C-alpha cells in the first residue's frame, strides 16, 4: 500500500514550449511538491533530462489548461475542492476588495467583520445545535482542533480520562501529528512514528470488500460495522474514549458510502457511552454529496463538523470546526479558554472568498443541482461496469470511486507490482493524455476517483465516461 495519494503523471520531456521548459526546470530544481516522487523529474544515469513537471496555468469552468495549451477536464475539482468551477471573477473581486480594506488581522481576542459574518452564516446553515465556528486554514488543522477540543471539554466537565479517539481503517484525516494518528493508512504514518497515542481503528464501510455474508444485505453490514465502534469503545474503556471521527463518505480507499442505518446506530452508540461524534466533512461538505453539510444527507447530527476545501472552492485556504453549544458551554465560565489557534485561521481575505462562494451556491442553486443530477452521474459511470477491469462503482453525489480488479468474478485485486505498473506506469499518464485530470489511487485497493465541479451535467458526464472508457479498455494491455 502506497502513501502517495495520486500516481505521478510522467509526460514526455520534449513537448514543452521554451517558457514551459523554464518553469518545468525551475519546478524540478526548487519546488518541493507534495506527495511526489521527485526522482522521475531528475536527470537519468545517462545525463539525459528526466520527465517534465506538468504545469497548469489556467482554469475555466470545469476545465484546466497547461502551459502547452492543452485542455483537461478537472475531474477532481483540483483536490475535491473547486465546487463552483474555475475563473469565478466575483470571488477574486471579493478577495481583492477585502485585501484593500483589511488584508489581515488575527482572531486572537479580536474579531473582524468577514470572520463574524461567515461564522454567523455557517451557524445558520449548520444542523441542530452546531453553532460555534472555529477557523483554521485547512482540514487537517480542523481535525487537530476537534481532537484537542474533545480532550479539553472532558477535562473541564469532570471526565479527564476521556482522551482516545476511534476512526476507520484506510480513512484519511490529515497530516498533522494528531490528525495523522487518526488517519487509518499505516504506510502514511510509518515514517513519522511515534505519533500521538490514543487513536484506534475499526472496519470501514466498503461493502464491495465486506464479509461475504453481508454483501447482499447492506443494512446488516451497516449494523455490523457500527457495532465494531461500540466494541472498540468497550475494549478501550468508555471512560477513556473521547470521540469518534468519521467521514460521511470515506474518501481514501475509494468513496465508501454509509450503509442504511449506519449513522443512526453510530449516533446511539456515541450517546450511550458519552462519546463525541465528529463528522469530518473536509471533502463531503458544501454540496459534494448534495446538501451543504453531508451529515444532513445521511440523517445524523454530529457534535462537531470539521471541514475545509469547498468552503472557498479553493480560491483561498480556509478550514473550520463547527461545535455544538454544549461543547462551548464550559468556556463561558471563569478563566476557562481554549489554548489553541492559528495565525491564518479566519483570514479576512479567505473569509471574503467563502462568502462570495456561498453567494454563488445560493444564486445558482448548486445543492439542488447536485441532488437532481447525482443519479444520472452514477448511472453514467456504471456503464463502465461492462469492462472486465472495473469491479465496482460507488459513491454519492458528485463523489465517486471506480475500483479496478484483476478478476471480476472473484474480486481478486492487483498485487503491489501490478499496481505500480497499472497506476503509475500507465493509468495516470494515459488519463492525463486523454484530457482528464483525476486520481489513480491505491491507498487500499486500486481505484480511480472522481469529484468534478458541481456545475456540470449530463453532457459532461458522458464526456468523462467516454474518456475513462478509452483508457480503461487499454489498461489490461499494460499489466
């Protein structure tokens, strides 16, 4: 299992314009890219040039363009982020206006209008009693914040032993030390151990890989998976467990939606043991599944929501934790305060971007658009099930994973060497060459993930399916 979230695109090295060549060489020599094998960009043993770094220079709607003028469908919304599409000048204008008015001021005992107005707006649309907004700069920081809040809340309310957290196998919750402990991908953590202690894992909701007795009974599988959370709490001791962290649809591993009744049962388990339920919606919020917050799509009310990405559609970095009034209550008293924060949390320019982004959501009815078209997106992608290499198509809203298999009948997956050849040796480059940017991922079984802009419809679904089909039809020739 790799720690790399996406297979590296390796274009030929002789197709760039002179300017593109300069940028590619400068990127190779000075830019430390994230989750990237830099060896593919270095010179070969014979002194020749390595592969060129792909340079994306412009975006418009659901498409992006490289420095050679090539056009690509942005099938991953940047990184599950660009909900409203590229090139939205009204967001840029709102940011510029805010920068000219107040470019920066921290939220450390002070406030500014953009953060106040955005917090009020988010509290208004968040479910139930989730009413207190704590700003960060990204999803990993939001997860880190939620764990720290859970620990302190129980200390302030007379249960200091409650500090452990439960999360799911193969789930990704971020790269900070605490968030990485909550992450359920062993290979992503081994280079950074020892991590923060107290994080424990339970099975995820991958129905395709569920025990065989559950494959035809989603509800029974959901009850079984939820009960593993209760079992883990009992095993660790209810007086030691503070929180359960779950994504509405688990990203890593390839878009695992919750079975019917799963979250209802998890909510009851958390209530029975006085454990906080954290809905990590870094990806799933802001229309990705349908509603503004995906917990509403699946009918549960968490104690905390963590999110980022789609709040600004990626136009500026911003993350946040929304906590219930119950969790804020101890901080109203005496000298209690939350000794935690970030310099850039609630940055005024980012908040202005978020407000403009949410205006677009309302004006264009994007959540309704996703709900109306999600079934068509699924049906279009399910056409690919006629290909021998496609084992499963799963997800929700505008968020899907396509699992690739060696043997469709037995569901046999690929070994590490085969994954290397399939994903990095062929698929990543072939998909990009076919004009679609998406994720070829093997943090778990190999999948292709899709999360396009929320503005697209049937014509774009057909285009995505056609490009995927052309690439996957040839995939078996490269094993």
